[in-house]
């Protein structure tokens, strides 16, 4: 992994990170700051995101996928997803046996 200015990162222990440059000289090419309890502390990383302390190693923050569906359940497995409960109720057939809310909240690529 090479650290890039067009991606978002956090530390391995979950702290917010700002990246200022990725073309520094010598061993630690990535320059930035870590948000601590009392403010921002400047630091550097290798170009692969490794820090002097492993808890500060950089981890890419991937975009989150958030979706909510309402799932009409039928006895013959011809289930149908709708975007709202009202839509699910509107399109429900007489033999619907349940209407289940499904919430998806995951990082892009999770589970692949």
C-alpha cells in the first residue's frame, strides 16, 4: 500500500489523521498530523503508512455504504425489497407473512 493524498486515513487505534504531503525526503515520506485528546500532533510515516509506533500506522478509511430496505416475505419465497415501509405495504400481496426492515451499514468492499 502506498499512501495517497486522495484517500482518507485513520490510525490503527482509530484516531483521525490529516495528510499534508506524501513526497517528503528520506525514510519518512508521508507528513501529517494525528488528532490527540488535546489537539493535533505533527508526525511522519513511511510511504507504506508504517509509523514509529504501530498504534499510529495508517489504515485507509473506505467509504461507507448505508441502505435501508423493507422486505416483504411470502410463504413461496418470492420475496420483494422496497425502499420504504409505505411502499412495501402498498405493493404487498394478500399472502405476505412478514415485512422486515433491513439496514445495511458497511465499508465499501466488506465481505468480498
